């Protein structure tokens, strides 16, 4: 139960830390084609790395859930 609560708290802070999603940043920069694809891949990998750091103390389903939500929020899905 503590892990689930911790995951929710971490996800809330991670969502606030990433103010603008990758999709909104790409739209602001008016990217298209290969530039958009490259930007989105880099942004998603950066988000995954940041989310991985914030989920160090989690394990199992709590970590999986946190990672999925954290990356999705950062990317803008």
C-alpha cells in the first residue's frame, strides 16, 4: 500500500516538473517530418530517463504503473 501511495505522489510531482509536454513543445517549435520524429524520440528518451530516476525506490507493479504514467504525461499522450 505504501508503494502505491508513493507512486501516486511521485507521479504528481513528475507531472508538475515537466510543465510542457513533448507534443506541445513540438507544436510551439512548429516541427514537422523528420525534425518532429527526431525531437519526439529524444524527448521521450529524456522523459524515460527522468522518470526512471524518480522511480528508484519503487518495484513491481508500482514501478511499472509509475513509469507508464510518468512517460505518457511527459510526452503528452
